[in-house]
C-alpha cells in the first residue's frame, strides 16, 4: 500500500510524535527510565522513479526492521538536501539563533513583555536597546557554527510510515537534482535506530505523460474529460455535416443585428464595433472577430459604414483582414475603407475617453460591444444609450454583464456570445459544435449531481460511520482527484 | 493559400499548447509559444503607433470636424514618446553611472514622471470616476419593478447597497450579534447573498462560458470557424 | 361636390365598382336611424365593349330604384341629387377596385424599415403592392432595373432615410427608377406618378434625378425618425394620385368622379377606413378578413394601429392550387373528419381553379372547400402577423426586468387575446350554407383567445360604409352596427395547453334566456344557444395552465353577445394543436363538428 | 413635478451624485466600521506569519482604480511593515510599479525609515505577459526577473537569495483591478500549487467573481473600499497609536478607506432614493396608460 496521503487525525498524532522526537537527542534512553534498546534499522532501502508522473516523484521501498512490529512505532523518512538547501538551512538557523540571542539580551535588560513597553521608553533608552541588541547580534554571529555535513543539515525530514508499511512516495522533487534517501525506525520508547541510506543518488525522471489517476494534482482526469468533451464537439460537427439541420434557440440580440445595421443605414450614420480591450490571445477577441465578419458583411450589403476602433494593434490588423474579406464576400470590395479600422491606444481609459468623444460627435446609430470589457463597459454603454444608438453587447466577463444589460438593447450573455458565430453563419458544422457543447453541459450537470448525491448520502448516513465514510471518500475522490 | 497558412499555424500552435499541458516533457514549448506572442505583440506596438500617427495626421490635414483633438493627441503622443524613450531628465543608475540612459524612465521628478503624475493619473482617475455618475443614471433608468425577477433584483440591490455601508449596521443594529437572527443583520446578509446566491449564479454563468470558450477554441483550432480570417461564413 | 349638412341627410346612395360586379346600396333614415334598405347589382362595365364604368353604376342603381320604388336616376342617366320627396339621394359615394384596383410599386432603403413603411402606406391606402425595391433585397442593380421595367404599376412610392439621415442610397434608388422609365398601366401617353416620401434632405437631389417622364410629388417623410412612422401624408397623396392619374385614365371615371360627394376610394382603403372608425368609436381591437378568389385581405386595428395585408396567392378559386401547395394537402386534410381520396381532391382543386365560380355540390365538396379555406385564412393571418409589427430599428430602453427576456424589435402587434371583434367577409365565409360553419371557420383559422365576438359582413357593405364614414360618420356607424354586421356569436377560448380530458375551465352563464354552468375539459368545444340581440354574463375560472385574458388561472367575468350561431366555448387550447395521427385527428374533428352541429343531416340542414 | 421627473435630464442625477460624494468629503464624515469575516481572514493570514517571512505583494492596478484600491495597498504595506515581513513588490500592469512607489511613499519611507531597500523590501517591477508571467514565476522566478526594477542584478540583492519561485513566499498578497489580476493568480498560482497562500484585494465589480474561490484557493478577500475600510480598522486596532483617551491617533492616510466609506454611504442612499423615485414614476405612468 502506498501512503503518500494520510488522514488528518493520524497526521496530527504523528506530528506530535515527531516533535517530541525532535526534542529528544539521538540514541538517548527515554525519560521514564525503562531500559530498552532502539529497534534495528530497516534494510535494503531502494529508491525507484515513480512511473507516469511529471518528474517530481520517487518511490521508496525498504525491508521492515526485524523488530517490526514489536518494537517499532513508526518509520521516519528523510531525503538529502541539495547544496543550496543546505546553505539556506544554515542561514535560517543562523538567523533564528541571532534572533534568539537578541531577544534574550533585551529581555535580560527589560524583562519579559518589553515589547509592549517600547512606547514608554525614552529616546536614550531606545538607543541603549539598539546597542544592546546589535552587540548581542555580533556576538551571536561569531559564536554560531554549523557543520554542513551533519546529518541534521544534510537530511530533510519528509514524513512517516506506520509499522508494517514499507513504502513511501516522495513528492515535489526537482527533476534536475539527484537525491539520496534515509529511513529510520523508531521504537516504542521513541528511541531511533540508525538510518539506512540509499547508496546511489537518484533523479526523478520526467515521463511523457502525467498519468496519475489516483492522486490529486495530476492531469490524467482532466485529459479524459477534455477528450470526452472535444470528442463530443468533433462528433457533432462531423454529424452535422451530413445530418439534418440543427435548430438553435432564437437569440434576440443576434436577430437584431440586421435591425441595428439597417438603422445605421437609414440614418446615414456609422456603425461602431468595439472588439473589447484585450489582445488577440484572448478567445473573446477571436469570438468578436468572427462576429465582426458577419456584421461587416451585412454592413457591406446595406452599404453602411462600419468603424472599428481597437485598443491593440494586432486586433486592428486582424479586424482589417476580416472586414476586407467580408466586403469581398458581399461583392463590394471597393466599398472597403481600411482607415475606418484603426488603433487608438492600449490604455484602457484613454480608449474609453476616445470612444466617448467619438460617439458624442459622430452619433453612431448602432454600437456593437463584443469581446472582453472591464470598467469601461458602462461608460460606453451609457454614452451609446444617450446618443440613441441601438446597442448590442456580447461578453464573457460576468462582472460587466449587468452594466450591459441595463444600458444596451441586447446583451449576449456568456455562452451566447460564443454561440453567436455559429448562429449568424448558420453553417451546420458550427451549429454542431454547439450541440457538442451541450454534451459538455450534460457532463457537468451529471458530475454535479453525483457529487451532491454522494455528500448528501454521506451526511444522511452519519449514524453509520463506515457507510458514511465510503460515500465521503467517493465524494472526496471526485472532488479532489478527478476534478483538480 | 492566404487562408491555409494561418489555419495551419493556428492548428499547430493550439496542438502544441494542449500537448504541452499534458505531456510534462514538452512543457517548455507552451512557454515558448507564449513568448512568440509577446514578441509579436511588442512589434505590433510600433504598428499601432504608426497607425495612430497616420490617422490623426490625416484628420488634421483634412480638417475634419474635431481635428483640434487630433492635434492635442499628436502632441501628447510625441511628447510622451520623446520624454519616455529619451529618458529626459533621468539620472543614470548608480550601478552603471557611465551609461547616461541606465536610469529608470519614470524616476521621480523627471518630465515623464511629471506627465504621469499630473497628466495621466488624474485623467484616468477621472474617467473611472465617471462610472459613479453613470451607475446612478443607469440605476435610475433601468431599475424598474416590471416583473417578479425585477422585484427580486431590486430587493437584493437595496440589501447590498445598504449592507455595504454603515447604514446597514445602523438599520439592523437592534438584532443582537449572538442571536439566532444575526444572519439577518444587513451586513451579514449581504455577505451571505454574495457568497451563496451570487456565487451560485456566477458559477452557472462561468460553466457556460468555460464550455463556450472550449468549444470556440476547438472550432478555431480545427478551422471549422474561419470567419475571423474573413471567410464571412461562406 | 356639395356642402352637406349631416342632420338633413335622409337618403344615401353608395356604389362599389368591383372588378366583376358593381354593387349599389341605399341607406335611408327610418325613425331617426339610418338603415340600409335596398341593394342592387350589375356587371361592371369598365372594359370593352362598354368602356364606361358609369353604365354599370347606373344599372345597379336602377335595380335599387326598382326594388325601392324610389327614383334615383334621371332621364339623362345621372344620379339625382339632392333628394326631394321620392326622388334622388342626398349623398352619393363610390369606391372602386375595378381593373384590379390600385397597383403600386414601392421602394425604400432597408427592406425591413423604410421600405416596409412604404409598403404599409401603400397597402393602407388600398393598393396592391406589386414589388418592393430596397437596397438590401439581394438583387443586383440590373435585376432591379429589369424588374421595374417589367412591372407596370399605377404609381410608385419611394421612401428611404430618416430626416437628416441617408441620402446617397435614396438617390441611388431613384437613379435605378429613372433610367428604367417605368410605364403606367393605363394610358401610355400619361406620365408615371411617383411619390417621394423619404429623407427631406434628399428631396432636392431626387428632383434632379427625374425628368418630365415622371410626375414627382414630394410629401413629408414616412419615417422622419426611426422611432416614428408618419403614413398619413403619403396615404393622402396616394389617394390624390389615384384620383388624378389612375381614375382619370380609367374609362368613365372622370364622369363618375363628378357625381360623387366624396372622393372615390380604392375599395380596400374604404374597408380599412370603416374598421378603423369602429375600433376608435368603440375602443376595441378588430380584425377583418376578406377572402376572395385570388387574394385574401386581412385588416387589423390593434391599439389604434391599422394594418392591412394582401396575401396575393391565397384565394379560393384562382389561387386555390397555391393554397394547397403552400400548406400541403395533409394540412388541409387534417380538418376533414373522414377519409378522402387525395387524387380526387386534386382534381377538385384543379377544377375550381379553371372554373372559379363552381359551388360545392355535395357535402364532401363543401367540407373540403371549407378545409381549404381554413388553411388559406390561417396562412393569410400568419402573413398578416408577420407584417403587422412594431417598428424595426428602434432603440429599446431596457430595464433589469428584461434581463431574461430581451424581446427583439419588430414584434407583431397582433394579439389574439386582445382581439374583441372578428369580422368575416368574402364568398366562402359569407355564403356558407350554415353560419355555424362560418363561425367555426373563423375560430379554427384565427384561433381567437379570450372573449371574441364573431361577425360577418352581410352583403359586403363595408366598402360603401368606409367612404360614407368620410362624409357622414354617424350614418356609417349606425348602418355598420345594424345592417352590415351579422353577429354570429361569441367565442370564449382558453389560451394554453393541457392534458386531454383534464379540466380546462369552469363557466357560469347568467342571462335572460341562458342560465347554465358547467365544466369544459381540455379538447372540448361546446355551443350554447344565445340568440341575436341577446346577451349574457359569463364567469369563467380557468385552471392553472390556462388563460382567458386575466392571466393564467385567473377568473374573468364578461358580457357576451349572442348571434345567429350562439356562444362557442372553446377548450381546445391555444395554439390549436390537432393530433398528428390521422385517425385520432379525424376523431377529434368529428367530435368538434358534432359539438357545433356543423354539417347536420340533410333534412335539418336547410335552415 | 411628475412631468419633470419623467423626463429628468440625467445631468440632474449627475449633480445629485456629485453633491452626495462631495459633501461628506468636505465635512470629513467618518463612520465606524465593523469588520466582516473575509477581512478578518485576510488580516489573520498576515498575522499568522512570523517576523522576516517573505511576502510577495503583487500590485495589479492603475491610477484609475487607485481610488478603490489605494487605501488597501496602504494598509497591506503598513501591516507587513509592522509585522517586519520581507516585502517583495511586483506587478503585471505597466503602471503597477508606480502604484507600489506611491504606497511606499505613503507608508515605508516616512513611517518605517529603518527598512532598507534590498534587505527589507525589494521592487521587482513590471513584467509583460499577463498570466504567462505567473505561470513562469511559480516555478522559476529568476527566469523572468533577472534584475530589479532599477536594473540591479537580482543576485546582488540580499533579499532574493532565498527566493527561487513564488512557492518560496509565505504569502502572496494581490491587489488587482482586472486582468491580469487575482483571478489569474488563483488559476495559475494557488490552484496548481496549493502551498501558495493567496489573499487579495479587488475592486467592487470584480469581487463577485472571486467569491467562488473562497476559501480554498483564496482564503481572504477585500472587496473595494468596504473591504479596505474593514481591514484598515483591523490594522489600526492592533497597531494604531492611541492618544491618552484611548482614541486612535493616526495620520489620515491610514483612515483613507474608512473616510471614503462616507461618500459611499451617501451615494448608496442616493441610489436607493433614485431607484425608488424611478419606480414611482414607472407605476404612475403604468396606471395612466392602463386607465387611458
């Protein structure tokens, strides 16, 4: 059995045990006077690289001490420190030592609780305190010594194993360093055996896939979930290519795109499209570009002017390509004017200031806010509302949704925003991806349901600890292992 | 061809990032990809600056309505650029005192710092502060108890508005702290609403968004949705 | 035209020159009330060999003369005006739809916005809209020019842009029309009337585009703002142009125009007019339908907004094939409660198409024809709902209550729950052997919700009254109430769907002759006798999922009006869903047919 | 009156808002604060630390949000200075370092002159790349930060000797006004590396989005001025100097959050009044429509 994880209660007990051990010196007999000898050490310590991990774990096994289980209360596991770690350990010790000396010196002068009385001290006394402390520190500096090769400095305590256990998984190692390991047995009287050490240093090896399915932090389960989800999306895309048309729920905000563009046409005013204030590496900006391509195509058909100020130059370049191609598709390549797609500034509020001014001056008849927005959302939407534009917003920034909802005519909320491209293009493949997305939703709902059921059952069966803990463990496994 | 190459790059980039996440050995690849993007984005700064200049110069030369603003914009842009890039008035770093430009561009007291402290900072703070006014006018206009949902939202808004200030403490101060009803004290109730109802709602939206993000990403990677490259859906 | 003192008016003569028949009616003041007393009919004489519309008019009036014994036409073949003793009439008015009525082409910038407004103006003015040209109708300019050339409208209405808005595209549209040189339908030598009702800033530019071949008149913008539609000036101008150009060029009309006391109106405009008057007078919402051989007109007035649509391809004779094609034979057959041979039906349809005046000779044929009518009316009403919308392109003011239901602009304003009066006219509805059939046809096709009065136009008098309303509103309204409408009864229908045979609503009726209470289960329909001129008070309590107008599950109490049919309690649910499974559907229809007594056995059929 | 309110020009609303903010500021109104659980949690996380523990303070905000976040920055720095923690400042926002300087100017330089640069605190400065920076420095800080903000080699700074990565800090304090900010710190630091303890302060609009991460990934959170005021109160209670009457005797800069709660209170009350007025108009309007 591998025991990298221990229950909290046991951990507490062991910690208490270890701390008491730390205060006891090696090889000394216990205080109660009972004469007993330390247990014989475990033997044949072997370190093997842990399979299928991301190169941070080593598996340690040993043969049990011959006194196990009669005279063994626990095993202590250590690993060697790297040179840097040893340095740090010594530096820490030095600091602790100096601090202790300084505190002791001041206490000698002012008694305990001197800190509280600091405010009462006169300037003279304060100077005195400082002198005393710095002298103490100097003294401590010279007296402190530590042997970098001492076992205490070289080996770092990692954890414990119970009697009868002969395995331990060491985690969080550096894949570039080599380590040796040490295991000691502790007797019932807390006396310790000599340590058994691995002879050769071992470096954890990075495997090609992090396939730990039963511990948290691994990416095994995530990869499964992603495979299922992506598979569902791809499946539905492929199916949609040949299958019958997929129906989508009406989204008023997207139905209104033509209306907004039409309004701009009739009023002879420009359409404003703001693709958020994030760069192209934000998926929302990409989604905005896909929507822009549809809107600009409509605008081209209606012969309306579409203006796209951007906060990033890469977005500007992309938007230009997108709009140009849309004009081409609409059969009006001459009508395309790249000067209407321009860069303003990366600075959030500079961008907003520009947009507000421009909106008040040019009074666009339709405003689209698609992409990632922050505090500027309300400023933009209120200004647009004031100049009487039809406004359609779409964002995946939950914090900004309320502002858009209050001030815009239509708001694409979260996933609607991502569904927009599919909706507007109406292409079966894209609509298929929406169906795949629904599969993801079903998985989420299913997992939520299982989780809730397990924890509810655990709570309901609390009268029966065995059963309850089974449910709880299952729930924990779901929560901590599968879903991390 | 014009579309195939970007599609291939998108696909490869995406695949590398995904693989990098799951296969520890390739983890560095993902970071490399991110660096590539940073490099591109940095180069794009120049592009943006050039476009800005061109745009506003054109506005000025065409004397379009409001060209005066463009003049201000150009002057501000050029002055800031010169002062910042030239590190004018900046003392060299003490460690590299031989290099005139080794100082920090926004050193206290330098012209750039001055521009920042007395120009940029108050201006952006002003823009942000406008929010307070807009929130008030939007609330006045939009918070109408039109239907049940609206009434619910309205009630919650009042609780939160009061609970987030001392008014909440005063209004429900009569409820003793240790009584069974202490949860009804506005300040506690506010926290409860935020942590329970609001969190639940937000989680739902976030799950939807996350799935949307994943499926959109997948569409883009697989080239199903090419409209951002300007296919116009056709 | 003479000045008329409304109080002195005793005799009114009205004619309607239809494409085939000219109908004349006589209205007289009897015991202080205006009543329609006599009517006459004669073939219309617009076309050769007569080529003078007044001949038909005089013929029909002569028939009235004979029936009433009142001399209306003098020796010179003129209508005698004003009345004196037993002779002549005080008011003479006429409408006209002869020669296919008023045919227009309209244009606007955006199909759903200014072009739609232009279409609404034209339809409201009683025109048939032949085509709508817009900047976004997906046709290439050359295709549009070709189309304009092909069409031979009576006049053209061009709109586009709000005031101060778009000019370029408005001018572009004008520039499409100008070179196309559209030819008017009548009289090649006359100039084409074109009404411009668009962006006022573009008007000077428009003037420059057209030469003398076009008679351009400029009226205030139809859409001065996106939020506002101002159809009045354009409609009036259409009427003026109708008289000035179209009528003036139709044979005999110049003479007729000299006789009338009010401008001659296109028939549908007159119908719209009277419905609007009634709706305004009684503060009700009205839907009127006129199903003809080739087209079906639907009129509606909801919340003071008037809309008219013409479903050009939905009719009972010339267009019957199209009805079958558009709705599908299976959809028609679902209204038939027994098996029919589809092959035979197709023959019947074709027969009706080439012999439009055929009247059903057997019960099967009648049932089938009425099934077709149901679908035709249903489709026409759907088209009407789609067209009768709020304005598109309007900024919406949102509140937090809209978070979960952001309705798009351009929603239909037709709300069956708000509908108070449904008026039927047109052959298949007016001439159904039993009024019960007309009533159920209306209920099945229009699916009224809540409490709705059903009526039919007795002898298609609405056009006459529509013009009369212009000169003598009181007389028009009185006649409309007393003689024009035949009240069929009232339909009380619950909105919502439920499980079969589960309670839909309970009702209690209190009236002079009818005192009854009972329960209606979902899927039931019931007819209670309530004669004409009788009223009763109905109290209904719907169950949770159903709405009778006060909200789901909420009780209503309302006065209902009787009629030749009676009171129809409809618990079949809304939207009305027929079982998909054929036998089940037949069973359901049979049950309903039985409940209403739609097609009784021959001995009692001839009521 | 009804007509006036029905078509109320929004500038009247703006004027009222201006007054409701300006008056309390001019009168210097100050209301007491009652710290809630989340502020206590933040406070306790810092209290738990020992003298000399390294703390990373990531200031991801800009002057625009200074009004909301400045006070908590002051309070955080003061708390760390009082606890004698080693402070490491960094930022993912270009102007972040300036915000750090501002906080230092307010707290460390005047009130803790003993603290030395490089020994007690260090300014790592701004790094571009948003969350990518976090991804890298959680495992290797020095890969990105080769110098401090002033160009000095990182290895020459004594404070940096013990720091390999973000995991070496006893606590990460993040103050953020958006992207990249607390959410990214949660996603890329405290979630994959549960040993990293993260507390945060954020703007009011962001707070609701961060609640889902409490308490596991984010033990404590200060939301906007309210959070700052509560936290200030806790810090002042514990470390504030008192006059002879036991009243807090501290310069105004340590009361900034509490002071700003005054305008907030009045503004909130104004909002409620506005909403109520709006609804009264709405109902009158509806009644009139219904009756007509």
